[in-house]
């Protein structure tokens, strides 16, 4: 985990993954979104959202308007990467 990440949340994990306490960001991601599409040769991808982390607040309980950045990568015959800041 990067030293700037306080918490991680993944669809692949049951709970929140603790990073470095008191750090700046919380990252929510799905490392392989659409994995059920692999068998039928439909594109899959990864999605993520980065939120500010504030000491004393429960992780990932912020409104969507607080998002710092978000994006996705789409894996197919070519790679597409989209980032929104």
C-alpha cells in the first residue's frame, strides 16, 4: 500500500483494508469488473474511485461529491484508460 493511502476497499475483499493511519486518501476499486464476461469474449475492466480521508471519520462514508478522482481501464483487443480529476 502506498504511504499516501489510509484505506482500500475492493469488491474482492470482505472488509476494508487498512493502509497507513492518518494518510490522505481512500481508494475503492474493482480489479476485474465483468470477470464473468471472459468466457464469452466480452471486454472486462478495472474501475476505481479515490476519496479524501479525514481523521475521525468512518472510511468510505462520504458523498460522491467528495470524490478526488475516478477512472477505469477497459481490456479488449486494445487497452482504454479513462481518468477523471
